[in-house]
C-alpha cells in the first residue's frame, strides 16, 4: 500500500465514491483501487466492534481457586466455615462460567446467584465485601427495603445498577462482571392478607418481579443521575448476565416453617434422623431450607429459582464475638490501636475486658454490629482528652472500664497511672 503521488488530478475513493485529494488516498492491491482515510477509520471501528467480548477478569488474571478464596475470607470473617466454603465454590464457578462464555459450547452454564440466611450481625455483608475485595471487582450494596415497584414513590430497582457502575468508575464492561449485595431481602416477602384483592403489594411481590429482571440477566436502562425514570431522559445500558447477585436477610419466622416441615409428632423425619446428615450445627434448622420453604415464606417461585445457592450462617456466640474483636485483619481493636498509635499511645485491652465487651454485645442481640458501639462508648472520653494531655504512653482498657465502673487506665512514659473522671452519661448508664 503506497500513497498516491501521480498527477495533479483528483481521484475517487473506490469504497465511498467521494472525490478526494491525492494526499487523502492510498492505493491498495494490483488493481490500483483507492481508499480514503475516512473509510479506513470506519473499517477499523467495525473490526473492533466485531471482536468477541473478552471477560474483564481473565483466567490468567484470576489465580484464586476455592481454597484461595476461602483463605482470604478467613482473614476477615470469624467462623461461618460452611458459608465461606459454599461462597468460595459458587464464586469460582461463576467466573468459570464467564470464561466458558467466551468459548463456543453447546452447553450453556446458568448463573448461580447466592442467598445468605442468618441473624443480624453474623457477617453476611462482611462476606460479600471481602469477596469483592478479594476478586478486585466492582461491588455495590443496597437495602431491599428502599426499593419499590416501578410507578410508586421510592427507589427504582435499576438504581442498584447505577451504584455498581459508579463503583466501577463508570466503566460499564467492568461493572458487568461486578458483585451486588442486596440486604434485607426477607423484608420484601409477600405477606398473606396484605393488599391481596385490592392492589399489588408494592413492598413485596411487585419489587420481587422488578428484581427478577436484573437478577436473571437482562440489558437494563439505568438513569445516569439516579432517581425515577422519565421518558425523555438518556440512559446507560448495562447487561446483568454476568453480574453476581448475593442476597441476604435474617428471615425471621423461616425457622418455624422449616421446623413444621421436618418435624412430625415431635420427632425428626426421614433424612434428619440419620447420622449421615448430622453436623456441628444441627441445632440450626435453617441448614435444611428448601425452595418450597422460601416460597411459603412469601417469595415468588421465579425469584427463588434465580437464587439456587442457599446457605445459612450461625449466630455468633460469646467466644466468636471475642475473636471478632481481635482476630480479623480489620478487627475493631486493631482499628482503634491504629488510631491511638497516631498519637504515639499504645492501646491495650485485657482479656477480661474483651470478655465483658462480648457479654455486653450479646445483651443487645445484634451480633457483631454492637461491638464497635461498645468500644466507641468506652473510649470516647479518652479520645477527646488524649490529644490535650501529653505524656501518655499507654491506655489500658479493663473489665471495670467496659462495665462502666471506671474509665480506662492511662499510663505516662514515666510509669505514672491515672484515670479520667467518668462522664455523667456513662455513670448513669
């Protein structure tokens, strides 16, 4: 291919037929056909468009196997061994499905979205966040209770996808392989006797129908500014075929449904009576949840079918809460120790203090969520006064401080110790 240099005359592009100056034409082939640079540019764009979509996460850039994913979850989440194993396998299979999609195969692998069932504060959200961080994919969280059916006051379901796009820095191909965690899914269950004959239950079945569209995989129109849709607005288009949805909820009352099914005349039926199925957590009936139980709870069959991977999480007991305080990479105690170290102060919790903090959190019945509140309440007065005191080298939190009998012990570089006066609100508590 050479530039046309001969003659002062004008020539035509053999493709578009437009008259071009000789400097804008190139010669191609023995037939001396000519093509203009504009046609070359358009041809290049067509070639790029026709290229098969490559997964944002290739197999080469995804070295983690289920054991590797599990190990990363272990660093941030205490306990929940069964849930971590189920998630590790499900996520690995999900991305294998994406890699396989780039190849031509007669077998189409369906997406396996995940449902996490467990009490509040047991680590559902932390598991999803850690997964996203481990895989280095965009991650978005939403509360199902904020969603409403299209046409009603509230948040459109598509706004979930906008959060994912924002997490991907507006890179839609990257967002199309992200993870979305939908919390409080149990709150949109269809309730018997509510708006059954008058209108649709906009807080229940209607939202389930809207969620079904994006969970099963579709090309969704997302308003770039969020909010409600209107006909004349421009939309961002995102394909949810390869977006992994992880849903979670406490599902209060589901235990009763499962118990009625597996219990007959006060004795366990069939499969539960054999030792083959007994585990260390046999006391958790949610381990035996079936799709039928979820439908009886109030979910439409189509949505249940799109959440094929179901696992339950255990309630965190006293020992587990103590471990949550100190063991994970981002443990609460480690975070406050880092904050104190910036002021050149060493923060120490005695074992008795950790036990007392766990006991205090148990009384609130909110799992690990309450632990940060407990620690923050104890250290608030110290964090307020510490920058002004000077000379403090250590801060020791003991059982008395956790129980509100005294403030944490402050120790100077010379070895002198003192305690701040108790705040009135803390003393009255």
